[in-house]
């Protein structure tokens, strides 16, 4: 029996996945943005605050379950590398089962979930009332939105990133059209914006199912013994659990950052919010490379291709550094103008420019934070990623405590320290994990 031939990993392969993934990532927050824009034109501050608050809640809530996309992507890529296309359907259906169970639980718990969440958010009575209206409608899209995560991960896991991008575009186009029609034409208000989001996720799921059916070699008919294989189920649940804990720790950092900024005053909160948009833009691009790492490293892992895994790691990090440098230069050159574009308040503009240097520096450590996230997910080193993220969270909190006397400056230094810790700890652990996985000396 001949040893398998492993194709060389190329830059073209990296960008074939990373390019569409970057664009798809940019479309991710559009549902909330479109809802906010449409409601904003109604000239009702309470409605605008309500939809903005509810959109943030859904962004965080669905982000918590992003393991559905990441684990599905990793397992599919590993099956591709191992030459097991018959496993594709089982991975997809298992993902749908988990997404359906989580989504149904969120719907069943919508009343207490809303009560606790809005109590913590602390909005005014009018804002909270509007947010609850949006929440109670859009929550019904939870099973479909989470199932769409599964489909996206499944497509990218097979290196079909263009199809994943097309699906994201469909969801957002339907959302835009339905929002304009229901809110602007029929005057359905905040309920119309929520209904549009549900229609968009429903349409996206329907289109995704058709696409998955057409490219599946075996259809969705999976023998029960294969679908409920105990070893594979337990591995999937363990990986999902660990990625969920990791994501929860990440959410805690950014919620903590926002809350502490708010305590520094309205100007600080507004300036940090403006600068956070810069971080989000850089994160979308770097996460596209992380998607490439998940697919390529996952495929190499499944094929037991140590050289391919190492090449994928090197190329993703190398190109990540290049992108980070470009983004940092662009922030340095155009940051002040972009700040002026995003706010008309001179106080906020001045304060944001004082802290722009932290945003300029952030992409460089961010390369290794996002890049190693993708590498660890692709290899399903989920337990190690979870533990290192928790350690990074502890470093962030310790840094903030030590620097709290410096106010917002200390907060930003702690955030940069968190980025450095994420990438640094995973980078230090990588050689041992690589040797353990591929049994190299």
C-alpha cells in the first residue's frame, strides 16, 4: 500500500478561502446595522436605542454559539483530509441537531432570558420596551441562525468559501429588502425590523439546505449507527464545549472593556465605541485568514500531513503579519479623518485621537491571536485553546487591576496585553502540540 501523496500548500489556497471569508465576515453584523439604520429614520430615540440594544444582545448571544461554525468547519476539513467524504453528511446533520436543540432552548427560555438581559443592560423604560419587542420576535430565528452557522462551517470546511459568501449575501439582501418594505413602506416599526431578520435567516437556511443537498454525495440519509457514533458524538460535544467556554471568556473581555469605559464618562464611552469600530474592521480581515487556517490545518490534520500543517501555519501567520502592517498604516494615515466622519462631537474626536495609537498597534499582536485561534480550531486542540484563553482573560484582568489608576489608558494597555497573551501563549504551546499530534521528535 502506497503512502498518501500530500499536495503542497500554496498562497493561492490560503487566499481562495481567506478572501471570500473576509468579505463574508464584513456582512456578518449587517442585520443589526440595517435594522438600526431603518429604525433610525423614524426619528424616535427610544426605538433607535431599543433596536441597537437588542442587536448587540443578539450579536453576543449568537457569537457565544459560534462553535457550531468553527467545529463543523474543522471536522469537515479533517474528513476531507482523511478522504472520508461519506462523513460529510453525518457532520452536517449532527450540527443541525445541536443547533436545533440550542435554538429551541433559547426560544423556551425567552421570557427569563429577556428579563435578566435587559435588567443588566439598564436601559430606560422606553428603550427597554422597544428592545423587548424586537427580542421576542427575532428570538424565533435562533434555530435557523445557528443552523446557518453549521452550513457556513460545512461549506468552508470543504474549501467552498465562495458558496459560503454567496449564502451570506443572500441572507443580507433579503434582510435589507424586507426591512425597507416592512419598516419604511408598511410602517411596521421595530417589529417589522425583527420580522425581516427572521425572514432573512429562514430564507438563508432554505437556500443553504438546497445548496448542501446538491453538493452532497450521499444526501442527508445517514444511518443511525453512523450519526450517533458514540466516540464521534462525544468528541464533537467536548470540542463544542471547550470552544464555547473560550468564546464566553472572549465576550467577557469586551463587555468588561465597554463597562469600564462607560464608568469613565460619556465622552470616554463614545470615544472607545468609535475606536472599537476600527478593531472590528481589522478583526474581520484577520478572522478571514483564521478561516483559511481552520480549513487548511484541519485538512492536513485529517490527512496526518505534518508538512502541510506546518506550511499552512507558516503561510497564514506570514500573510497575517503583512495584512496587519497594511491595516496599521491605514489606521495611522486615515484614522483621524475616519474619527471625524464617525462623530461630530469635538470632545469625542479629540479624546479618540488621543487613544488612536492603541488601535494602530492592535493588529500586530492580533495576527497571532486570530491566526493561532484558526490553527488550534483546525486541529481541534479545543481544550488547550480554552485553557490558554482563560489564562489570557486572567492576564487581562490582572493588567487592568494593576493599571486601573491610569484610567482609560490602563484599560487600553490591558486590552493590548490580552491580544499579546492570546497569541503569545498559543504560540509557545504550539511546538509541543505539533509534536504530540504528529509524533515528531
